[in-house]
């Protein structure tokens, strides 16, 4: 049940463009605030899993549950698609992790243009995977930027910024969830400012630009030639996807949690220390929670009772 006191006094006619779980709270916030979301754009349904079942994206499913029209074009480059978008006569389009480039005709169609919720403090971590790359790099802060979109890759003028701390326990999942909630709050604030005529966009700094390249499964295998600090950050950053793993014989072992400890040895070697401690280029990594393929995740002590990794053996 929605609290009517939270309803916007001057609701807008909106188009929402988003695809993954991250974007759902933003769409929900727009609906709860009383904005008229006339259409949702999302990535097309795709087959997944062993049975190759066709699955709707999280945003698509949520929109359908709320009786909103959903469009899933493969591209927005055609005049036909651009005209269909323009015909919606939206005041504004709200974009969050949509997955398609928006041509100028799309950007210019709504009265107030297109606002994007980006999961970093721009211009740091423009691109596809800002959440994971921030943790992986050892940043101590992330955040949300609401920007007025232009034709560049996350280069638009910024309207609002909300910093969020990254701690030693932050994972890709926990930061994803926190930034998703903050994005929903900030989008509503930005829409009020735009609709009220008091928004003050400002250009992104020219210095400090970095790019967050898309995550790839090929990055998942642990490289013991990295430092323990680097590996531990990657384990947290890649939780839950694409995960991190090492090989022992023919088995692939996923690492769920780990901590940096003192220790020296040939990188990748199990050290003669309590627990499952592996030497890295600098220091060592104590693996606390691991998961063998096809098995449930377990603590290292329980894992070693059923899977032998002799002291001195080398992992790859």
C-alpha cells in the first residue's frame, strides 16, 4: 500500500528504460511517487539455463506485473523506432542500466530529455561495470550520479551525486543493492528539480576519467601471481558474478570469502599454516568459504575433510 503523502504534486509523463535487477527499485519508486510511466523499454527476453527457457528481464517482468506496456527493440537506430518513441510524448525518460545506445533523436524527444542513473561518481568508472571495478581497484568510495544524457558514453552533465562508502566487507552484491536504493531516491529528487525549473547541471571534470570495462568470465580464474590484497578485492568485487575460482587437479574450486594474512612462499602454494592458506605474490590469502563444483558452499575446514589439498601443493 502506497503512502499518498509521498505522491508527487506535479507528476510527469515518463518513459523508463532499464533491464537488470538494479533498475527495478527505480521503476518502483517512479510508480509509487505517482508519475505516469507510459512505457518501459528493456532488453529482449532471452533463453537461459539447461532447458533454454525464455526469460523476461527483471524490469520487463516488473513492468508487466504493474500493467505497463513494455517494448524490447534490438536497436533504436531506425526512424520507425524513433518515431514510436517520440509518439509517447514523454516529459522525460529515466534510464538505468538499459543496455542500448540512445541515438540523438531519442535523447531529444522528451521535453526534459533523458536522465541516467549511473552507479559511480563520474567521471570515474564510466562504462559497463562501475560497481565491480570500483571494488576491484580498491576505491574507498562509490556512489550514484544522475546525469543529463548526451551522445557520449556517460559523458553528460551531472545533476546530482550521492557518495556511498566502500568498506573492507563490501561485495559486488552489497554495493549493487545499496546503489540501487540510492539511485531510486536520487532520481525522484532530480525529476523534481527538472520539473520545477531549479536543476543546475554541471559539466563533468576533465580529469579523473576511467572506464569500467564489461565483466567477462575469463577474469574469474585466480592469478596467484597477484598480491593477496588484489585477489581478495577481486573476490569481493566478483560476488556473485562472475565469481572467482582456482583449479586443484581436475576440480574447479570457487572462492566465496577470503582474507589477507601474513605468509610467504611460491605463489599458488598451500602454506603450512592453520586453515587453507595460499601464498600470493605478496602476503597470502586465507580461504574461508569455498565451493566445489556441484557441491554446496562450505567453510574451509569442512571442505578439507572431504577434499585433500596437501601442504606444499601448487594450485593453478
